[in-house]
C-alpha cells in the first residue's frame, strides 16, 4: 500500500512542478496560461479541475421544461433530504457503536473503499466510472433544480483529487441567497435525491436481468467460467477453462454463480465428503509404504505424485485410522459418504469410507463440468473460489458476449453502493457537505422569526454542524483504522 501511495504522490508532485515551470516560463508561460484559460483547466497540488459552460444551455432547457412537474419532483427530493439528514446521523452513530463493540456487522454499514486495499485493481475501471457518473448525476440535480428556481448557472465541471474523480456545479450565490428557504431546500437536496433515484434505477436493472437477458442467455443451467487466474491451481490443460459450465461440486448442484459460492461455503463448513470403496480393493491398490505425521496432525502416506492421494478410513466404526495411497480420480468415482455408516447400504461387500488425509485448511474438491472429466482440486476452497470467475448467464449463441451480463451486474452493484452512499453521507450535517446547507435551509424553514431570531438560528446550526463534523470525522478515522488493521 505504501508503494502505491508514494507513486501517486510522485505523479502529482511532478505534475505540480511542471505546471509551475510552464506558468513561470518566459518562453511558454503566456501560451500555457492562454491554453489553460481556453480549456477551463486548473492545476494544483493533488488536483486537476475542468470547468465549462458548454452544458449550460442543455441544463437550462431541462430546468425550464414543465415547471410544475419540476416543483413536485424536487419537492419530493427536499422531503427525502430532510429525512436522510436525520437518518445519516443515526447511521454514523450505529457504525461507531458497532465498531467499538467489535460487531462484525459494522463493516456492512460503512466501509471506506481504497484501491489496492479492499478494492481489486481489476475493478478500478468500474470504481472510476461509477464515481464519475454518481458525481455527475448529483451535480446535475443541483443544476437543474437551480434553473427551475430561477437561480443563474455559471457552469459545470469535473475534477480529480488524488485518485478520486468527481463533479461540481457553480451557481450564482446572490441569486441563491435571495430566494426563500423552501426553494433553497429543493436545490440543496436535489443532488442526494438524484443519487437515490440513480441507485434505485440500477437496482431495478440488476434485479430484472434474469428477465431482460432471457432471450440471449440461459439462466439456471450452471455457472459459466468466464475467467481463470494465471496462478490459479486449476489453470492448465487438465483444469478449468473459460467457457466451461460448472454443474456440480462435491455433489452440491451448481445452477448459478450464487450456487458456486454457496457450495464453496458448504464445503468449508461441513464435514469432508468421502467415497465408499470395497476394502479388498483398497488393500489391493494402495501403494502406501510409510506414514509421515505433520504438526497439524494430518498424515501423508504417498510419495510426491500428481495422481495419487492419501486417504484415511476406519474399520467397523473403530476409532483407529488406517491409511491408503490411491488414485484420486479412481477413488472419487465411487459413491460418496461422510462416515462408514453411509457405506452400510452395500451389504454384499465390505465397504469403507475413504476421506482425503489433508491439512486443516485443505479440502478435496471434485468439480463436474461440461468440458471433459471432472477437475480434482486439493487445497483451500477459498483460493479456488476467488481464482475462478463465474457467471449465471450462459450465452445461447457463440456470437453473444459472455462477459456482458457480468459487466452490467458489476456496474449496477457499484452504482448502488456508491450512489446510495452518496445519497446518505453527503447530507450529513457537516461542514463542506450538502448537509451544511440543507440544515441551514431546513432550520430557516421550520423555525420562523417569531420563535427564534436569525442569529440564534445560525448559532443552532453552527453547534449541530460542529457535532456532525466531529461525528463524521471520528467515523471515518475509526473505519479507516479498522480497514488497515483488518
């Protein structure tokens, strides 16, 4: 993590010094400044901003169309913003309580996202895209609401701060301050309101995908392998390949990508699955010569072999264990069992239940697929699970892209998370957030001059904002600390 932060810092430092050099250069200074002014660019340490008036005319048309509808739309947004302001405070308090009580559910409420720490580098494109879209929709909401309330729009822009992209809107301050509190509230709440709507739209797209994708993809027929990591233990000619359809894992049926995760968890948490094999055949085929006992208690009875595996079993439910070195593929073709009792259904043959003798973190997994013989894997099930990418959507034709549903699904999930979080966290009563202005307008709207003077209302807002800022800052620090020390 430190190396990535250092590289980012060097990039921004280099950009800053190049910018300073060009601005102060006798030869290039004037032309560089003209370029920045014409392009609407501003460069500072750790940040680049782009400002434009190109969107003003389109936003003016949107905000001026159907004024009654706009008033109702942003009126609903104002109600949501007022409710979300209260909810956000309780949410932050809940996060702090769960964190200090070491409640594992706290991570599910609020978790900072840091690329390279808890966000895979492979997901960085989704991360940047969703932040940009969420920020754009947020600021577009402010801009349209401002135009509908006859507040002048100066311009629109985007920025990159360190590694975080975003958007901003510039409104004419004097117009904004001159209108009533309720009209201000509609403008200030429009951003988080649009973020909520965006999250709801993405949720609708996500949950309707099994229906909308049905003409082009089969669903419920297995888990389609979309990718296999190069360092995956099941990569290679005898392993899994992109395009295979996983049907079953250790007798656990796989119909969707969710089943793949469920089966993996079941294998981790349940007793190991074995195979019923005639004792006579076990004694005949076993090549075990010596037993090596390891520190964790498991026994190895095979020499180094890619095809043979050490199995353990007992006789007549006696606790004493016996060991046999057998062909893993041949052994796993026999009926499954968990204990010797499961093999009693074969009365005419003396059967034993063979269970792989492996270390505490490893399991023997048999992955059935449509591409050939089952893949046998011995190791940590979690490693296998995360090194193989799967999808619930199987294309009905080879011309249909197999990655498209996963791309749509990932974008929707990120959009729901980020846009939904922005809808709640940005309305926290805290300095520099929308919540600061929402609180001010809300107090002015709900408390008339006859009950409290303007100065008293400002003092009340200042106290609430100070407490909200401390609460948010403390929550972020605690969440970051939990993330780093996880």
